[in-house]
């Protein structure tokens, strides 16, 4: 069809969004030809711009254990990598690095998350707590002491994640049932098999126990 030919009714049909199919094709072509890496903004349509981050480093600010931490990071950097490599907060361990073992468990706004599966850029504005937040100088948290008392750790790689998950469990359920404990700790895995000790920690941590 030549440009001088009349536009077919189908091509000019207007969608509920107010954009005709013909205009949509134009917009799609523009979006496909504008390289994302060329500028911190990418044009999607005439007069419309959307801010993008990356692929280079961008300023990121995190609130970790009550302290504001800042760094220049690529948007692809995970919270775990930022904590360990950029801020020297190494309590959360890298073990599976695929959200299966729970060794990197931290609290984000009071809820347990796998730090290996959260992007640092997405953790901005959240209250992040790692196992380092539990101790005060030489004084360790009662849950940490309970892990020692009940021999609930061996190699130690899973212990920080289990301690954080146990704290979250007891904060949520001061008197957890065995089923609640299993459900809340199911995201953490101990290769050494110290589950009997961990159950002892949970029981000892029950309110009024």
C-alpha cells in the first residue's frame, strides 16, 4: 500500500487505550531502535520518557542494622553481594546462591528474605537486619546463646540464617506450635542435620518456657 492510499479501517482502529494500531506499531519501532545503554533515559514514544538504571553503576543507599550505607553498584548486584563485598557485613553466608538453603537469610522490614535473591537496588528504603544486629559488643542475643547451649550448630554455615529465621519465628509466634515452627523454618537447610538442637532452641525460646 502506498503512503497516498487511504488507511484501512482495520489499521486505524483505535484501542481502548486511545492509541491506534498504526501508532502502536510506530511506538514499538521507536522503542526497539533506541539503545538502553545510550542514556540514563530511554524514549518510548514522542514526548514520553522513562528513567532506567544501568547497566553501569548507579548510587544505591541501604539502611542496614540502623546504619545508612551508600555505594556505587550495578543494578544486577544482589543484596548479599552488596552486604559482603561492599559493606563487609559477612554474617549472611553464600552457600547455594539460588534461594534454596537459607544461609543468606536476613530480615527486610521484619520479614525473612533470601539476600541472594533480592537486588540491592530493590532493597532501598527497606529496613534490613542481619545477624550482626543481634549482638551488642561481647553480649550476644539470647537466641544465639541458645544455639550454643543446645549444640544447634556444627559447620556454622547455616547458623546465621537459622538464627535470623528463628528470631522471626519467635517474634511472630511467641509460643509457636511444632507445625508453625516447621513452616517458618522450612526455608532453611542444615547439611549437618542439627535439627534436634534447633528444635530445642525454639522450645527454649517459647514465651514462659
